[in-house]
């Protein structure tokens, strides 16, 4: 969707949006209309981290959270992790995720989003013995709404229960159900999800309901129709802007819904390097990652971006972005535009759908 007929082009509106942020609050701040509670009530609080209210859940989460996906992960010298034999690969992955989660806890990050069975199993192990340090977003998508055989109340409950049992978890903070990606989920499926959530919440197995989708209009309809939904997840990149009129964010504010921004780095399409510490452009890519996070956090309706962080250095870099000034100067605006153009040119075939998220 784009604001055609309103006389605003992509470059002009990006410059306007970034420029409007210059001179606004610098450093740590609360989202508009909400004051942070006593720090002692914030999970895993760090004085060096900003915390934002996750909509009507009432939870306060770190301004950057941990996305469940990982890309270009090196589990051992000279390997991708998955090049190892099956069980060794999983153990190497768990070791990496445990190290990353430990660093997240150190810097005050307090939410991790896991949206596949393998991710849940890895993060459940990484959080073993310290579950109280981080909120967990849970979606075993293989047994949720994307597949016809899992679209009834009974099957959704069964799938959720099976996931908890396999991961040896007692509960999830947010059941962030993975809906159909690029088309609306049928109403009957949504009603079945609400009924399943009511049962699971009453049983104490989940606290809040979330929804992940790549379809603007469906997400808007969903949060306006089903008040049980208190969190949504959708893409927001360097190329994303809020529509001047009829934006999804209007519904987000009206319904007091928390927002996690997925794909902030557009599947690494904004970077020149390979995400490894010895890359010759690692410093430039680190700066661009921080610039991207600062830009996204300039939209107070977004609770937090959730990048997939593959090592402790990337965790520290993301935490540093939160502490840097929020406004962008003219040079940074130009670099952000360059990154947006690079992203558009580098998007792999299976991520072309991100182009639909220029205007939100």
C-alpha cells in the first residue's frame, strides 16, 4: 500500500519521517502516553536498557528483543552448525543460543520470540534454570493456523500442549500464533483460536495472545474484531514508513496493542558483509544495524524490533543502539536511504514480499 494521490513519494516521506525525529527525546525514554513503573517491577531490569509497555498486556519489555531466527550462524570454526552430524548440530546450536541468551540477560533484554518447533526447543534449553529472566513468545507454527489440519479448537490446544511438553515448559507468556502469511485467515479459524486461547489461559498455560501475519488489512481487522489479541508481529525495515492516513498503526494505538517488528534487517539484505566478526566491513555493518534500530524505535507505536542475533557481539551492538540518540542527522538520513535502496536491490527471491511493507 502507498499514499498515492497525497503527493508524498518514498524518498520524500522517509526524509520527512527521519527529520521529524531530530530534536525529539534523546537517550532512554518511555513510549508516548505511558510512564515506566518502578524498575524493581520490570523483568530483568538494567539501568542501561530502555523498556516499553507491550500494549494492554501491561508487560514492560526491552526496546530491542531477541528474535527467534538465526542466519549465517557459525556454531564451530569453519562450519555453519548445520554442517555437523544431526545431534552435534543441535548441541552446537543450543550452546550458541545459550551464550546469546546469557548476553541478552546481561544487557537487560527480557523477551525472546520463538516461532517454530526447533526454535522453541533450542530456546527452552537456553533458558533452562533461568526462565524467570525472560518472557517467552511461543509459536509452534507447524501445528497452528497455517495448516488446515490444525484449525479447530481441539487441534490447536493439542498442538500447543504437545509443544509445551516436548520443550519441557510449564507455560508461555505470549502465544503468538502464526497465521497465514500473505492472505487473511478465515473467520472460523480465528474463532477456533480464540476458543483455544480461552481454555489454555484458564489452565494457566499461557498469559497473552498474539498474532503474526504479513497481511496489513487482516491484522487491522483482527485487532479490531478480537480484543483477546494484545500483541501483533509484522515486518518493519529501513524502508517502512507509517501511512499518513488509514495506517495499521491507527488501529494499534486505538486498541492498545503491543507490536514486535520482525525482519528489521530484511534478511540481512541491508548489509554488505557476512555477519562474521572478521568481515572487512563488520564495523560499517554494525553502525548500519544500530542506525536501523534507532530508526525503527523512532516510531513509538512499535514496542520493539526483534532481530535475530547470532553472537554476543551482535547483542551488545543492539543494546548500544538503544542508548544512542534517537534523532537522525542529515548524514544518517542519507545513509538510511542508501540502505533502503540496497535492501530493495538485494532482497532474495523468497523475501520479495517485504516490498509490500514499505507503507504500514
